[in-house]
C-alpha cells in the first residue's frame, strides 16, 4: 500500500510498467528519472529530505513538474531543503523560505526550504 502512495505522490502511476532504459536513448525521460529517484528516497519514509539541484538539466516544463512533485511531498508533512541555481520566478515563489549564503568562491548560493507552517 505504501508503494502505491509514493507512486501517486511523485505522479508516476502511469509509468508503473515502464522500463527505466538508457538516458537519452530509451525509457524514462530525465524529468521522470528525477521523480523516480525521489520516489526511491521516499520509500525510507524520511521526515526531512535534502535535494541538491533537483531541477538541474531540466527545461522549464520538466523543472515545474519535478517541483510540483516536491510540493506534493511537503504537503504530506515532510520538510525538504533544496539548493537551486537560477530558479524561474514560478519555482522561486513556490518555496516557503529562502536563504542566501555568500561565499568568496560563489557570489550567491541559495538554499530553499519547503516546510509546512507550524500549527
């Protein structure tokens, strides 16, 4: 039952019988692979998840789908911490908190936090 919930959460129900395949050749797209990777992590049922650039290598549409999946996970009560470089305004506005870390090597490193408000 839990696996069914995870598949629904990451919106992979329609691909349940698909083969992962080879990147760029056959099988799942890059965006679908990222959602599958997130699903694999969710099986451990963590309360907090760290994601390093989950939208890296994706076009705007695919990035929006992955971030919608991230929001779905947050809505289940989990906290997600992400690093993202150059997010679109839509993705930027979807985060609950944003922190900027300044470093000499990197002008601005952004850490985004998805979290449900305390009740």
